[in-house]
C-alpha cells in the first residue's frame, strides 16, 4: 500500500498543476489606477444589480411574495455576477 502512495500523490499533483498554463494571464481590471481581479468587479456589480432589483420589487409590492427571500437574493447575486462575467469577459 505504501508503494502506491507516492505515484498516486505525484499523479494528483501533476493533474492539479496542469491548469496553471491554460490561461496566460489573469483577468484584471483597472479601477482608478489600481488593478483588481475581474471577479471582484463582477461580484460588486452583481450585488449592485441585485439591490436595484430588490428596490424595484419593493416598489411593485412583490417583495412580500418571495417566500425564502434570503435564498432568492443570494441566487440573484450569483446570476447577475455570472451574467456580468459573460458580458464583460467573454474571451
């Protein structure tokens, strides 16, 4: 059993490191002269869009009908974040 442990560990490490060369650079965004990872910008925009939609739902008096409201708002943040990622960083 000990003899299989070293090749298995080497194979696992090799497979995990293969993804390091798939993308030649990390996606960064220039915000006021400072570079941020693109995913932070997408999360912030997704959260902002969710807050706008929440205010619209409150104005239309539909927010009371969202039964598991925390779950729905978390799902909205995820959907808007992924949509912003697809729109801004489709390459």
